[in-house]
C-alpha cells in the first residue's frame, strides 16, 4: 500500500555513516530500509533508533554484490510501501594493505572490493530506477571517499574502486535524469569503529591526530558530519546532480 511518507533504502546501515544517514532521515519523517550483511544485532539497534522517531522501518539482510539480493531488497520496500524515493549506496568493502605492498592484494581482493563498492551501487541503482522513473522523482547518493582522487586510503584496490564509483555517479546522473538525481559525497577520514579495527587502536589514534593537525579546519569528520550533506543532497538539492562533494575538513587543500 502506498504511503505519504517518503521511503529511503540505505545500504550498509548497521553502523557508521549508513546508520547516521538512516537515523537522520527517520528524524525528518522518512521511512527507512536498514540493510546489513552480517551485523544483525547492530542493524536492529538502528531500526530501534529510527522507529523511536515515529517512522515505519524495514530490516533487510543483503550483500549488494549479489544482484538478486539488491532486487529483492527493493521489491520488499515496494511491497511494503509502494515507493522508493531515496537510495544511499553506503555499503563498502576494503582490505587494509600498505600501498607499497603490491603482493598484499590478490585478484580476488580486487573483485570483492569492486563487487561491493562499484557493482553493488550500480545494481541498486538499476533496481530502484524503474520505480523512481514511474513516480517521476528520486534521488540517489553514493558514499565515495576522498581516496577516490588522492589515491590514498586503506588500499590501492579501495582507492581505485571509489574512483570508479565517482565515474559511475556521473554516468548515472546523465542516464537517469530528469526524474532521478545522482550525486556522491567523498569523506576524508571518518571516526568509525570500522576504521579503528582496520588500523589498530594505536595507528588509528595517531592518524586522527595527524589528520586534525594537517586539515585547515583542524578536525576529523564524524558519521553525522558525512550524513548531514548526504541528506541535504537527497531532500533539498533540487538543482544538483552529477556532483562529487568532498567532506574532509579541507584536508585535500593541504595535500593536493
């Protein structure tokens, strides 16, 4: 049954930026699909936080690298609410490997990282596009990374995948207009448990200090700092499509 409230699917929303986007949208009255791959308990907690704002929710387990899983997640949202207004492609994968260690990445690593970070967003966009087109409106935000242009980040494969996600954003903005707007946000370092676990607590703390010192704003982003412009691109940026927006406290200015 169709509802008056807008509906958003946020992939990889059990924690971090995805969870922040889901709760921020729920606060503004948007019904949300919270997606996870393995972290069911955390995803359920996000559902609880969103429902506390009085919105309807849907919990969906799905690996976005699998096309059938993407289509099923969209179908479940349509079955429940009759519409999908927003899509946030936040699900991501990486392998923490020093860039000088070329033997540290296999073809399988690249395929998995690209499967989640590039193929997944394409498949999700393809799955929602007919419904958004039919409704005459829709907005998509891809969560990319500043590593997409710096070539930095957790691994060479990760940086390359985010560069490809930027290009995908531009291509889809052309292909899906005028009904659907497609944009990307590129965070620099973000304070998340995922990052701390990947680097180890000591390296993580040192990198936070180094990034704060090197950034013109002397700060490192939180998940909410990234979610805020992502939500703005969904709900308010009516004349913006094909935009790649950086959220890095100006770090790239110090390290062009």
